[in-house]
């Protein structure tokens, strides 16, 4: 089984993905073979989403300490 993330690229007048020779060799596939493919869209996190996640983690870890400092 190959698990990889690929970008959709222009292939002639179509769009598609490619698989490396190394990955194909790993599963013993060659040109002309038929492959069963399962795809799902990978949602990229925006920098804003990442910031919110990091902020939530920070507050979870240090929230009580920050509140105690603010109350002094």
C-alpha cells in the first residue's frame, strides 16, 4: 500500500496526480497495471487556524498561572 500526499497537476488537457517509480516498485506495480485508488482531500490549516490551536494549547497549559498573576 502507498500512502502519500500529492498535488493535483496539469497533465495535457486534464488534471491528475503522479506516483513515483520508487513507490510503484515498492508495491510491485508497473505501467499498464490497474490500481485501486482511494482519495480524500487534505485540508490545509491556515496560519490563523494554527495560531488559534497554539493559543488554546497555551491557555490550557498556563491559564491558571496567568490568572493567578493577574489577580495579584
